C-alpha cells in the first residue's frame, strides 16, 4: 500500500504551493522534486490565493513567519479550502513565541487542515495541553518513549478527531493517526536531528503525498513519513567517517530521489494500534 | 570564442547585484563564485540603487517577489540603465499569477534589459502570445521540439528585435537569439529539471558573463548557457546510482568551478540559424 | 584550552537566535548544529525579543537587511543586553551602502556587543577609518599582510577597547583581539573565499562558542575561528580534482561536525601578540 502512495506521487506529479520559511526552503523544494512532485513558493498577499488555485496542494509552514507572509497563509489556506485542495500545517516553533502560537491556533480555527505535522512539543502547544518548546526542537520533557507511547497515541487520536486532520507527530518514534487508527513508525536515524529542516522537508513531501492520494490521506501521510525515515537510514549507510551533517542532508534527498515503491514497502517499519 | 567569454569572467571578476528569490539564492551565489565572478544580494528600497551603482551588472529574478522587493527591482533597474550596466530579467513564473505577469511586463516597459532568460512558457507570456505556465515550469503544450523549432526561432528573434534584448529560452533545447542570429544549443541533461533553480542559477551566471563581455552580449549569453548545460553533462557522468538530485546540484556547481575555456570550447554543442 | 571551548558547546548545546540574511541562512543553521549548538531563526518585530529571551545568545548579521528585519535587530539586541546574553555583530557589506553602514553604526551605538566579526573592510568602516568595501568582500587595498600586520593589530585592540567587544577580523590572516591581547591565526585555505557565506557561518558558530563559554569570550572566539579555518584545511584535503566550491562547502560543515577537541588543539595555528 505504501508503495502505491509513492507511485501516485510520481505518476500525478502534483504541483505543491509552499508558504514556508527561508531557512530550509531550498531543501524543501529539492525533496518535493526528489519524490516526484513539483514545488512552487509564493508568499505575497498579491498572489498567494491565485498560486494556490493553480496548484494541487498547499503546505503552510510558520517558521520565519512575518506579518506579510502570515496574511498570505490565511488567504492561500482559505482558497485551498474553497477548492477542496489538501492543506498541511507545520507549526514550526509553536510554543516558542506568542506570535507563533497564536498564528498556529488562528490558522487551526479558520482553516480546515488535511494534515498537521510537527514535533511533540509543537503539537502539544496546538492542543493546549501545555507542551514546552526548545526553540524549534521538541523539549526533552515532552519526549515520546515506549513508556508514554499509549497515552501519546490516545492524545493524537483525540486531536485528530477534534481537528478532522491526520496528525503526524515525528521524532525518534513517529505517530500518525486519524480519530480511529494510529500508525507507530520506527524508521529514521538519530543523526537526522543534526540537520536543519528535516521536519520542514517532511512536511513539504507529505503535502505532495496527500495531494497525489486524495482518497487515502492517512496512508499517504504514513508513506511520506516512512519514506523520509527510511531515506534517513539508507543515506546513513552511505556515510564515511569523514562525512557529517551536510553530506548527510544531501544523501537523504538523494535517497528519496532513488526510493522505489518496492524498497519503501520493504524498508517501512510500522505497527498499527 | 566561447572560451574567451569564460576567460573574461575569470579575469574581470565582475561584481553582480542579484535581486532574486529566497528559494535558490544560495545556489545562485555559489555558481556566480564558481564561474569566477562575485555576487551581492540586496533587495531593500533603501539600498537597491546604491548597491547596483557599485556593481558591474544586475540580475532581476521575480521568483518569490513581494511588494518590498518589486519596488527595489525598479529602483535598481533604472539605476543600472542610467549607468549603462547590463541588466538581465528572469521572469520566474510569469503566467502563473497576475502579480508575476504584470510585474514582468511592467519591468519590460520601464527598464531596458540586456538579456531576458526564461523557459518557453514564461517568455511566451512576456510576449503576450498566450503561453501557459505550470507553476514555475514550462507547460508541456509549449515545449520546444525539433518540429516547432523553426517557428520558435522566428518568435525569439522577433522578441529580441522588439525588446532590444538577447533572448534566451532554455529547456531541453536552448535558443539564444538577437534580432539577427539564433544559436540552437543542445547541451544539458534531462535530470537537471529535477533540481530546483537551475534556471535561476543560469540567469545569475549569465549576468556575470554579459557583464564581463560588454561588447559581445550574444556570444556571452551563449557561453553561459553552454557552460551550464555542459556542466550538467560533466556532473551527470560523476553520479553513482545512489546519487540523486541533491548531489547532482553540488556536482553541477563543482563542474562550473572546474570548467576551463578549452573544455567549454570542446563540450559546447550548438548550431547557428 | 581551545578544545575545552568546543567541548563546552557540545556539552551545553546552547540555543542561538540568528537574525541573518536569506542567502546563507541554511548553511548557518547547519554549521551551528555541526558544532553542537541549536539554531533558531526569527526576524519579525512581533517575536524577535521574545525569541531572544528563550535563547542563550544572539547573532545579528546585516546581510540582506530590510526595514522589517532592522527593527527586529534592535529589539532583539536590546533584550539580549537586558538579559546579559552574549550578542555578536556581523556587519556584512558595511561600507557598501549607506543603509548598511548606518545600520551597523547605529547597532554599535545602541547595543553592547560581545563580539564583532567581519572582514577588514567592514571593520574599518565600523571604526570610521575609511575602509573601502567591494560589495560583501574585503577590498584589496585593505588586505591584511605580514607587512601591515602590526598596525592592524594595534587598530584591532583599539577598537576592542572602544567597543568593549572582542573583535575578529577574518581573511587570509585572522586577528582576534580584546583591548589587551591579540591572537593571530593562520588556519584556513584560500579556496574558502569561493564559497558564499563562510564568514556568515563563522559568525553563527562563534555566537555558539561565546554563549557556551561565558567566562572566556576571547578564547571562545579564537576557538571558533580556528575551528572554521582548520575545518577548511581538513575539508580541502578530501577534495578530488573534480570537486569544486559546492562540495567544498559541504565538506567544511562536515569537518566541523567531526571536529574533536583534540584535533582542534593539534590543528590550530596561532600566535599571541
């Protein structure tokens, strides 16, 4: 099933509108291309809604948000809702500042999201259950472990029910859930956290997957998360002891580029609860 | 001749002012350095014209334009015209939104460009001959093929005549023309389209070439287009089957860095019509 | 001693707030991660001071400044001063435009900096001793050589005294000084100047070092400068003759990622005057 999700991205080559931060935007564009979709970035009020209209899906990432881009997020999000396009929210750094928390919450209020992807601290902040955030990273206190996994799953399903979105909480263990069903994913490599923007990249790629698979949102998100995590494993195997996080970044995108549906099916490590 | 164009970039090391999008800006800066020139990026109204004045040439790229940067494009463009500096226009996504189409057309009205470089859909949009655009990529319907090549050449020459600029339409087949003479270039590799911003990079590098070769604009643009395309071939030969678009991006810039005038002369594949 | 400085970055993993240009921001984030710290970028007035407050140190880089980000620089800088956080200034392109020169000078007036890092032309501009700037690069006329080294050292110490900041002038020869003591550093490789943003990267990394070593600012800056320069040497040794500036960029960040305190102690080349 996951392989089919990837195949559909390659077959449909959806055009993805990204309103995203300037830190990781180049990697986001290249990973969208690597998985087989096509990116466009546009964040001015004067064109945001119009660009959304010619695209298949919308990725809203609030990293390095500013007052100009915030209004574009709302304009594009509403247009996407109007047209029935899938919309993803990446609440980067929600909890780190009032501006980020309030913007993320207001986006949630006014726009219907198909998927919300963040780290555990960001998602807890959105759910107003007191997550703390260490800048743009999850706080250690919030960490998902085998011990608290069941309660995190219950929390995730409840938030999915409340928002109507598929929720993806990513970290050492990833949880992807709708109101009924949760996938626990154990792909990836710890070194991925020493690259800036693997989360942003995953959000951009996930938007491509849900856009190419409109009738299987939950499975599409799972496929994207497994693709990223498994690419992180494949890429890590290529590293020599002189390589570091910069080469690793390139190798992960390369691994997505070379990912086949068969390899993904074989490499994906998940269980359903 | 093409080798001499590259040699002059390395010899003169022109300073190039880039008002460009934040998606591919880092690659633009690195490829300008790779070819032997020096980049500066500055897009605030408060300094745009002044920065242009200390540079040799100006590259205006409308990707991720916003109301702040648009006014800087006009200020810098007019200053460059006043000083007789070469100016290049890259109308990224013209046709994809009213804002981009109108901005590109207004720039064309108010500023004299030395060179305009885009994909076939963007250039058709500028010429108001009904190009369609798929986001920032050329639309399949507009594709330049051996069958429609003669008519595209005629169109390109006519637009060059109308605008007074050298026109570069790049894609699988590249056409570079002034009113009298067209170069048809067949360098490059299909995989270049899976990297974000090879077009933006080419525009930035082309600005360096036309700035370093003020009396040979047409040949300078041809040299830049051949350098990019041939670098794409050289870089592709280096790829292993585990490498993908991210490593390819690095290898192309590396290949420009290592390009010699002799290699360029040997590798360039073009005909004149 | 230098090794301990690096060790402390890895141990404390300080969170660094960067208000920096969009050209080299991704590399800045990745090198901050490579040295063991954690980056966050935020430049909107609505959150700048608040983000600073949750971080340990602040890096202000004026490349691609605009009227929105300039006010954030002041807000964040003042908050950092209030909280006693270390603040670094990278006056990118000071001297190239009135806006940059005036912004840098006003920042110096209103904010107390812990460290100022730039090329010789930028630092001379700050000191109002008539430096010239070639865009964002040092002007040849200003170049630090063995012949003028003593007078540059005297100038650096004097500026350190005047500003109360550790001054780092980097180039082929690096000078790092407070009012009393100057380190002359001879690490690095000439090819580093063909990568965009090695200076910006160094500034971001230096902020991590001074934040993790609050009682040893001078030595922390020296350690950061030596780390960057020695990483440039280590990375250069890895390059094949087909590699260029893009691969070199990745290898330098990789070398920082793999730098050990022992290797740094052994590789650092400096004298004290």
